[in-house]
C-alpha cells in the first residue's frame, strides 16, 4: 500500500514538471514573438539591428513574394540591402533606414585635375522617401541627383561663394544648398554627381572638395568652416527608403492582405501597395499572427498611463481607465481625483441636473399644449359638423315635439369609433353605392348596425332631419328601426337596430319569402304573384346600373304580371347583389328612382316610381 502511494506521488510530480516546462516554453515563444518580431525559428537580429518580418535573411523568413525583403547579414555583423547598402533600422510603418556614402569632387591645383567619386544605388521595389533632402556642400559648384526607370528624373541645386561664409550661415545657397526630392515610383536606381562652375583657385584654400548626398531631413546641420574644409571625414549619411506590400490597395487586396489580428490596413504613402499597423492600444508586428498584443499602460515603461496620484490605473483591452476611490470623482481634464464635496463638483452637478430637468419640463409643457390644442381643434370641428348636419335643428325639433313616440338618440363620434373598433375592416357588414355598413357594439353590449354614408348634398339638411324624425317613429316587424344618428362627423352616421334575418334575396332564394310578408297579404292564391314581385325587387337592387332594369321595363313587367300572370323571360338567374343591405330590410330608392343615391337621400322610402327615369 505504501509503495503504491509513493508511485502515485512520483507520477504527479512528473506531470507537474511537464506542465511547468510547457508553460515556460510557451512563455519563451511568446517573448520571442513579441520582442524579436520575426517568424519563430528565424534569426531575430543582425549586429545591433533587429530583424522584423516581412524582412528576413533566409528562405522562409521574409515575404517570399518580393525579394526586396531578402536582406543579408555579412561577416562584420552588418545588415545589408541590395548592393552593399547598410541597414540601420526597420520600421513597421513602411520605412527602412539605411546609410549611403556621399559623392565628391576634389581639386588638385598642382596637377590641374580632379579626384571624382560618385555612387549608383539600386532600390529594388523600394523608393526614396520624401523625408530626404538632396544636399550640396561647396563653393561655385552645382550637383544633380538622377534616377533611372521608365521615366528618368533629375533635380539639383547650385552653391556659390568667393570667401568663407560666416559661421552661422544656413544651407541656403552660400557654401551649401539643399532641395526636396520627388522621385517617380518606378525608379530602380539613382546617383549624385557634383561638378565645378568656375576656376577653383580663389576657394581652394578653404574648400578643396565639393560633396553631394542624400540625407534624412534634420540629420545634417551645415557648419561652414568644418564642412567646407573637409567633409570627407563623414563617410555615410542616414537615408529613408519607403516600402509596402504588393501593388494593391487595402480594398483591392481584401481578405488576402498580410495584416493579422488586432491590426489595421492603410494604403501606403508611396501611392502603391499597403502597410499594416497594430490597432491603437496594441503593440507588436502587425504582419505576424498573434503578435499585436494589448499594451498594459498601467505598467508599461514607454506607453505609460497619465493617471495622477490618488487615482488607480485599470488596464483594459486597447486602453486604460483611471478610477477613484469611494468619496472621490475623476476630473477628466487632468485625470485627478477630487472629493465629492468640492464646490465645483456640486456646482456642475446642479447645472447638469437643472438643465436636464428644465429640458424635460419644457418637453412636457409643449406636449400638453399640443394635446390641448389638438383636442380643442377636434372639438370645434365636431361642433362645426354637428351644426352643418342639422344638429341644432334636430335638438330644437325634439324639444318642441312634446310627449310623442319620437325616440332619436344622438350619438357622439367617439362613441361610434369605440362601437366599431375605429371602423375596423372586420366590422364591415356590407358595402355599396350608398356607403358602408358596420357592425357596432354599444356600451350596454347591444348590437347595432351603423351606416356610414358617402358624402351627400348639404343643401338638404332640413329634409334629412325630417326623415330621421319620421323613420324613428316607424315600428314594424319588417322594417329595421332607426335608433339614432351621429352628426359630429363630416357625413352623418345612421344607427339602426341589428337584424340578422338576411336580405330579401336570401328569403326568396331559400324559400322563406313568407317570413317577411304580412300574413294578411300572403295566401295560397297569390303566392306566385308575390314571388314574381319580390324577384323584380331583387333585380332592381343590383349595384351596377347595367344590370338593373329600366323603370319602363319594371312597369311593363308588373303590368304584364297583373294582366297575364306570366313570368317575364328577361331575368332567369339570381345573382346575389354586392351590397348587403339586409339591415335596412329592402333597398330604399330615391325620388328619381336612382338606386345609387347617397348622403341625405339614402334614407328615403319612396312610394312612387317615375317610369321615365333611367337606371
């Protein structure tokens, strides 16, 4: 038993060591990736220069699609680009800093000759940066910088002086001149050549040589006494070269671009290709996977936070936060913590709260005023419609009628909207030329039929009121009773009792005609004649005028029925009319015999027919 326990303990210790070893190796790999900024397994430096991808010095360690990124580390520990150009720094932002030698011309008065030396440099797919200045040092000389490519390019400057310039002379044409360089992108090499303009005898004593070179702006300060006498002591000058990935923009490269996690793509300032950079708050090599890591501003030596004493720094992905302890608040101007009871804090709090409350009160008052104005406008409009539709006349007639069987209810517009669920389509019982009939439910749960007529003739208000009073007094089992009306709408609404017994067509078609015929009229001897009259009545209620018979035809049909008691042949089919007017009993015709009459005439019950009238 003891041996088994010892065995288990040894196994656990072995596993712990393996896990610890794995963690250490991963940490070393991460450190290598972040610090070296090159592909794991590749050399991370050459001499004092850090190698950073996409540059590299061996196969698989540089961006293989462009050999310009293939550098060489020579035996002296110098990083070399192209034809023996020393690299001093690689930047992710698309810059490569190198050292270039100056060109010069020295004069030999005794031998009446010159010692000339100039250099030609190959650029590959890189280009000269606009950060460089072409500079000439010498008296009575000029110099050119020439690039070669699809288009050759040359620029230069001239320097003149017959005596030694003052010590504080700037490089503006006396003993020294400089100019900007705007090199075409397709240039693959360049050279600088100085040359003399006149006899050098007068200046040979203090200026035996003329020098021309490219140099990064701000990296050369002209000293007339030292530089004119012997600048050959300075063997190299720093120059900036621009580089980018490929010849496509970020948009054109799309998903195939080289930018990795937590990085951004931006088009190169060269005008071709693109470069990558880590997102703000991250650092690393944007061209390598998982290299752009969050900067811990709370502990970073360079990208350090600016939280003041008394506040705490809290690191978050891509940024940091300054926090204060309880009882203090953060002043965002300088990230300092201030006590909550400071006058400034309460003053600003009062201002913010006061402004917010005031703004909300203004909104509330404005909303109330708007609602009140809208309500007043609607009330005035309802009153206008009420008077326009004869409401005052109806009230006067009702009050002057005295005790009678007149029972007319005056409904409000809101009551009608509530009863019909705001005139919902599901409440429609029928539609036709005279308007739309809705099913309504009053507050006492009684069901009514509400007829919303189409716009009618406002000149017949008095006639309309008279008909309302008359129809409200009719009380017959075969006539739908008029309960009241609503005059607060543009067109009056008529409220009838709801009868679910069907239309005249339904009774005729379903052999139930006797249910709507007075018993004193219906008997066995006249059933056929009554059915024929009912059929003619159904034909007269068709919606479209082309389907309705003319009044002459109706009169002739009725006359023939009375004389011969035979059925006319022009109507054999029963087609249900589109307008369902079963709530009103039968279709009510106008005084002119037009079944499409609307408005105030829609409630007339006509007792005579004009046989000359049309459809």
